[in-house]
């Protein structure tokens, strides 16, 4: 378990690039200092209200439009930022049948979009039907607690610095 600490007032928002004008759309809901995120379509911005509760920050960011997915920006113990996405990485126990897996994902309104993720047997990249990063995090934690599931975690977007380049 890696503790996630939110960066005060920082939010990441995924927007459809075809709709354009992301900085203006974010500013219209009180999100300032917007800049492109590490992946095309993602933007990072700050709230004009420091100390704003995370659920309110995400709800405000989602007012940008129906194409938005919003997540607080977290920092891990090494100081690197992490962004929750609408995708999870889920590994099922060997004893879990395909029917059980499908039933679990169906209850979450989720769908497996990639199997054997990264060459790992019984690991799936799963798309969630949510727009809220806090809800995605809750769903990952709920899945991880099921006996049929080996692990479940958000497919985070992480940033690294030159001081923290992996050696693998």
C-alpha cells in the first residue's frame, strides 16, 4: 500500500482535444494556472480556493463538460506526482472463473479493454464508466478487497524527474 497525499488545490482533467480551448474551459469553472499534462488531452490546473475539499474540487472540475474526467493530483512518498485515470489494472486469482470475472466487472459497469496486460497472466486493463478520479480510486479499493481479486489499482499517470529514473 502506497500512501497518496493530495497536492492542495491541484487537479488533473482529461478533456477531448477536439473541443479545444482547455485553458478557457478550466478558467470558467475557477481552475487557474492550467498547463498541458504529461499525456495529450490531460491538463493540470489549480483551484482558486486553497484548502478546497477534494470531492468539491473534482466536482467543480467536472463542470467543464461531459467529456471531462477529473482527479486530484497526488504525491507519493518519493515526491513524484500521481494522477488517477478512468482505467484500472486488475489481476484475478487463478481460482476465479471467467464467468465470475465478467460478473464482477459487469456489477461495476466496467469492461476489460486489454487482457494479459504487460504480459501478466490474468491481469486486465479495465475501463470504468466514471468521470471522477476519487470514485475510480474507491472502485479499485473495493475490487482489491474481493477474494476473487489478487490486486486492483488505478492505472496511474506518474511523472518522474531526472533524479528518479527507474533502472529496470
